[in-house]
């Protein structure tokens, strides 16, 4: 059929008033046209169609309607965006955004911005938009809209942590939900699950505390004053190593010190505001950020290898009737799950999970202990008050224990005040939105990076009187009891779907350690070096180096010696009631369970 055919007319004949050139709609709307389309139109002029019997106003009206509809749609969307706008925030520089303004202590800058722009504001870091949540908006996002805010950003650094299979740094998926439950219940089974597991855990703490105190007293005799930071890291790592792998290390063990001695490098790279994550192009030419990132990759490789070796060793010696430690428990739980579900994609998640538990626990807990020791010497009157409380409740004839916790409210108030005042995890691990959402009237698109500013809550003058003053008394009511409403207002373990899985274990350990320090020794500062409470920023805030001297409060350490000599009895603690002599049960044992840390839990 000829192209210019019009029914009822001869080809080529045209009605003068009813000849319409039908062209692509985009031609009228000024939309995109391919060059091919333009050529076609010029070569084959146009399709001439005469619309006999049709009012010429109709196609025009149709076009007008289309344009109006599209315009209205645009207007509607624009007005929609205006009625739920993105959060306000400071002006950003091209290329780097607000990165330079973060300074050395980003949490303080972010808290200042919250005072200026409100609890929800946004900044630009490199090319990434980051929404920062402060104050009330944190509970709203993490608890009430928990799923929307439960993601992790696709940051460069996160991908190097167990090849992206980490629970803590990995995305929010169906597998993640199952994985987290297994990890959480494993942690509980080896710490706060029940009275028996609590006692086993307490025994690990006692063993390690004895070693540490002996070392501290020795160092004081040798040097008068010494820096305790590294020993506190090794000591904490040893408690977790005993629980995780059934093994403790000596303070001189070079491999162990290498593995746990680079927490600061790790936390500086994954902490909120880490530059390489928002300007990944810095990895590709020599500069200090690249050097730092290369070190980060190396330490992750070495840490990963340390954990993988432990898992391999465990797989070789595991027996189905005995669960020696967390690694055994996790191997059994995850292998069973792997057989049942497709969600794992055939991957072995034991090493990444043990890496998460061991890594997250020893870094945070050792930082907490460093702060506790520093503050005890900074405020000697508080150290004295704790000693008086523990002497009164426990007396000098036995050691403090878990059962004493309720009767030692000042110690708990002190621990909570250390957590509030230092806020040593000032921002959580960065989150991201997993869907388009809104908060406090602001729209937040999917995949937006979210910083959770825990510091802003712990230092909010509306919540705490004189928040910049260290005062444990604030947590005690007029009867001297712990005010639970106030303690639950301290935010350091985060909230909601990503809330820390080690919270209960941590509180138990920090209580025990503080009570044992107060009961067993006296710590003093080096008068030649005035104590400051300065710190370096990272995922955890690490206090600057400080020096102390440690002396025993009693004549000797006989209570600790006695308690840890009972190790063989504790090694027969079990969950189901079966006990067996442990030396026959595992390949990781030695006669003294305090020496290698392996206490056996039978399941
Ligand atoms: C005082 C000690 C501790 C503090 C202050 C602390 C704090 C935190 C914080 C703030 C987060 C990030 C939550 C978020 O992104 O919203 C976290 C995550 C995590 N913590 Fe802890 N933590 C401590 C001890 C521990 C211990 C002892 C363990 C293990 C036994 C542990 C295991 C984890 C894990 C696995 C995650 C990742 C959770 C997830 O992404 O779902 N933490 N912790």
C-alpha cells in the first residue's frame, strides 16, 4: 500500500485543510531523538495523513492534554519532594564535600552540626551523601523503622573484612538474619546464657585477671611506672581467646601481639568518616590514605589467616559429643544450617563469624578497660569509694563475684558513667537505608549512608545535667540504688536490628574486672605526667598513652591463686549434666586450664 494512501482519495491528493504530519511524539515534546530518526524524517518526508471528518482541533487537544499531563506529573513529583524534603546541612565543597570539616574528632563536629541543623541533617563526604542521626531520631530510625535503616554501605573497607562475608560489616539479607541469630545464641551460650555458663565465663576472667595483676605488680617493681595499654589489650583478647578458641597466650607471644596489637589501625579505617570509604579513588595513587588502606588490607589478611587456622585446627579435632568452645559450637550450628538451607550459597561462615566475635569483643572491651583504669587513677576519690563499697559488701575474705553485682550499685554506676562520659564508640558502624524511606519529615533515598551519633545522646544536656562532668552518682537514686531508667538511656551498644550482640557479656566482664581491681589492688598515676583524658578517633576512641603504678591491697594474691587453682573443677562445668575428665576430651588441653584457657562445656 502506498505510504500516502488515504481511504477514499487518490494517492497524492490532499485536502488543503486536513493534512497532518504524523511525527514521533518526542518531536512535539522536545524529547530525545536519535539522529537516525531525524535522518529518516528528512529522507522520507513525513507520513501525510488526511483526517477526513475529524475536527482538526482534536489532535491538537490530544497533544495539549499529553503535555499538560506530563507537566502535572512533574509538578506533582516536585511538590511531593518539596513537601518531604531531604534533610538540611552545611554547604559542601566540590569533590571532597564536608570531609575537611570533620577534623580529627568527627563526632564533635557532627554534634555541633546537630545543634545547628537539628537531629537529622546531611553532609557530603566525597561524592556520598551521608545522613547523620542524632538524639530522638536514632530510636525512631533504629527501633521503629528498624528494617529500613538496617543496611551497611558498600564501603571499600568493608569488602576486605573476610571478603565481605562479615556479619558485622555485611549487608542486611535473609541469610544475615539467620546468621546473626546463630552468632548471638553462641555468644550467650558461652557467657550469660545461664548460671553455669556465667560461672565458667567468670572463671576465665579470674584466670586472666590473676595473670594481669601479677604482671602489673612486677612491672611496678621493675619500673615504678609503666604504660598498661598493651597488656590490657592482650589480657582482654586472652579472655575472648579462651572462650572462642580454648586457648590463651603469654604476654610475650609475638604472633598474638601482632594479631591483636593493631586495633587502632583497624578502627581508624572502618570508623564513620573514614576517608577512603567516601573517596575510594585515593587508593589509586601514592598518598598517606593509600598507605593506611594498604596496611588495613594487610592486617585483615593476617587476622583472617589467624582465625582460619584456628577453625581448621578445630575441624580436625572436633567431636560431636563435646563442645569445647565457641568455635566448636559455631561449626556444629552453621554446618547443620548449611545442610538445611540454600541461603549460605555453599559458603563456610565459621571463620568470618569467629572473626567478628573475637575482633569486635577484644577491641571494644580492651578500650573500655583502658578508660576504666585511666579514670580510676584520674579520680582517686572514686577509686577509694569503689574500694570501700567492695570491702563492705564482699569483705576481704573472698573475691567479688557475679552474684555480688546487685549489691554493688556504685561499681555499676561507675561503669555506666565511663560508658556515657567517654562514649568510646561515639558513632556506630555506618548503616545504610535498604529502601526509600523518610524520617522526621525528611525523605531518605535507598542506599543512603547513615551515621548514628551515639555521642549526641550521651552528652545531651536535656538528658544529663552537666554532661561534661564525670559523675557516677548521677545513676544512683536517693537510696543509693541503680536508676535503671537512666542506665538504659546510655547509648553505646546501639539499638534495633544491628544492636551489639555482646552487650550482656561486656557488662558482666566490665563489672567483674572493676570489682576485682578495686578489691585486689590500688592504682596510682605517675606524678611526673599529668593525666589527660585525650584520645584518638576511630570506631572506638582510644585514650592517649598514660602511666600507672599498681600495688596489692592485701599481703599477697592468695585468694586469686586459690580461685584459679580450682580450674580443674570448673573445667567440668557442663550444660546437660554430663561431666568427663577434660584431658581425655580435647586436643587443646593442658593440665592447667588457666594456662591454656580451655574450659570444656559439654552439650
Ligand atoms: C563494651 C563493649 C562493646 C561495645 C561498646 C560494643 C558496641 C557495638 C556497636 C556500637 C556496634 C555497632 C552497632 C550498629 O552498627 O548499630 C556493635 C556491633 C557488634 N558487636 Fe559489639 N560492642 C561491644 C562488645 C562486643 C562483644 C563482647 C562482642 C562479641 C562477643 C561484640 C560483637 C558485636 C557484633 C558481632 C556486632 C555486629 C552486629 C551487627 O552488625 O548486627 N561486641 N557493637
